[in-house]
């Protein structure tokens, strides 16, 4: 026989299990829950070696920069900046209008656009052609006026967590080749503006220490990504499946992605150009390919990278547009702790770097102390499952 105290204990245990069972049965269906369901990173963590992103190619096979031979000043920027950030850049020569006879432009090119715009598009295609020719599994292509945060490797590790989680949530395919996952064509890391596919999950990393306040963002040519029932907090970075983006400052592309873009923008088999391309600038055409599903594109918001402008004439800032006006000083845009603006501090061996603007929360930081939290998946209501 049980003692009185033992009986009371058994009764309490039974009551506790009963309460848990009732609460479980009465839990709200995900179809009737709020517009978004949050899931922790632990639900999707499958790749262990995110530290590989700190290698000299940022854990793609090669990093390329596009640069006109006539702009050695910009090449100096990238060579020095990348050396201080511990990654290696190879070069794709830029293209000038006189190097491509207009008679040989793609048949669907809009000849109302500037010849310099086609030359810039051709330079990106030359980079993609090289990826295909060398059979690179993936590569980064950047333009030569890009700037990046001194914590670029930590930022890319955080983004890899995010895009791997998004791919796993959709495909349940465990990555085997890369910490960025295996199911993507474009990782659009540097942009001026973006829109997301709002019926697909997105990933949010909170308390992100290197995000500028919104009034310091690059000029947005797209509204900030909008999900029903949700607004991104100012210090959080969002990652999503892109439906459009503008500016091709820096992006990663997979081998299959490079093949598909070369097909759409140049070779155009079986009328592919009419279905995919609009005879526009490179970034506009690729943005459309992301939107219509021809490419699978992932993007951070706000942009991870920004741009840098040397002091001097405004004409130095662009080789596509004819800039005029008064001389300007050095400035960086879109990056909280600019590599280019902190070059002298880094060369002196100083650990602390200075923020790009004076109105930020933390004006000076130690480079190695910048870390990112792990975030969560948010699933739009239409994607919820019981």
C-alpha cells in the first residue's frame, strides 16, 4: 500500500500531466496564429565549419573585381583594402564602349540606353564567362568602388547562417558543399535596394552591431522589404529570397547561376531573352530573373557592403554617368565601420576603428570584438503547417 504522502505525490503528477495534455490539445493551429511563426536557428543548424568563411576567398572559390585599366586608383583601393581584410582579389578588366562594336550587341538590347551601360553589363558577363570557363563552383564579383565593413567575415558568417536556414526550410536538403548552402544562384550582398518574395520565409538577426541607422542607408530605389504584420527593427538584419534588387556592387554567384545568366543575357537559346531579359542594365535584368524564378536569389537587408569615393573631382566617382560639380572629400556610404576610411588606423596597428558617422551608438570598436547573434526564421501565414 502507498503511504498518504506517496498518494498525494502520484495525484500531483497525474494532475500535472493532465494540464499539459489539455494545453497541448488547445494550442492554436498555426493557420489561426499570427501572421508570422518564429522558429529558432537550432531547428536548421547543419553545417559546422562557418569559420571557413574567414579564408582568403571568403569560402567561395575566387573573388573577382571589375576594374577599367584606366582607373588604377580604384584598383589600389581594392588591393590595399582586401589585403588588410585578409582576402585575395583577382581582376576582370572593365570594358569601354569602343571595345564592343554596337553592331554586335545582343539583338534585344535597348539602344536607347547609354553605351557605357552596355559596356558595364559586358564586363559583368566577362566575369561570369570566366566562372563558367574555369568551372568554379562559386565566386564573388565586385565593382571597384565597393567598400565593406572591417567585420566583413563575421557578417558573411551571419549571412551564411541565415541563407542556409532559408534553404533548409524550403528544401530540407542538408548542405554538402558550402556553408552558404547548395541551393542558390545569387547571393546579392551589395545593393542599393531590394524587394523580397513575401510568401516565403525570411530570417532575422537581432541586435546587429554594424547596421547604420536608416537615414545613413544608400539611396533606396526600392521600398524596404515589407512582410504583412511585421516591421524590421532598426538594429536587425533581414535575409530573404529576393524578388528584385538594384545595383550590382558585390554578389556571389554559383556555377549554375553563371551559366544561366550568360544564357539569358548573351547566348539566348530558343528565345530565352524574350522570356527573361528586358535589354536593360546588368542589375536590372538580373533582378528580373530573381523575381520570375529563373534564378534563386538571396539577399540581406540592409546591404552588407557599400561604396567608397576618393577625394577630388566628382568625375572620379563613376565611369558610366558623367558626374559634374564641386570637388569632394573622402567618403563612404552604407557601411558602419568602413575598411577604406580606417586604412591608416589599421596600418598603424591600432585595434580600434572609427565609425563612418558621428551619430552612431558606438563610435569606436575593436575589430576582433565585433560579433553577431544568431537569429530566427519567420514563416508567413500562408506557409504555416500544422
